[in-house]
């Protein structure tokens, strides 16, 4: 039987549709359905964005928890980019001072 930490750190199971969806996404060839499937897999299964990252009785001295928190951070940042309006994410260009040209 595996420990709690081993179960939490294990790679998520893959099925054929998910593998092809992620590969197609990476190549820029994914259909709309495949894009959704790939992003949902990355957000939920791969990164564990909504999972608990604390490993109880962590024999690694907290390293397992830190690893899971890093994995979770990536998923949460990806979700933040997806749901936040673009204009709030993209910095406005620095305004350059315009010189007045005088004839004279």
C-alpha cells in the first residue's frame, strides 16, 4: 500500500484522448474540444490547482509539500491568466514624453 505522500505525488493517469489532446495543443493543431480537454487536464489533474498541497506526516521535512505547492502554483497562475480580462494582464506601454518641435 502506498503512503499518502506517494499518492499525492504520483503522476495522474493518462488516457488516449488526453495524450492526443495535449500533444495537439503543444503543436498548435488542437480542435476546440481538444484544447478544452488539454487545459482541463493541465489545470486539474497535472497541476492539482484545486488540491490540498499539505502532506500530513511528511517524512521529507516538508519537501513534498513544497513540491506540491509549486505544482499547484503553476495551475493557479494558468487559471488566473485564463479568467482575468486581458486588459488587466497586459501592461500599458510606457508613455513617452513628446517633445514640442518649434520652428524658429
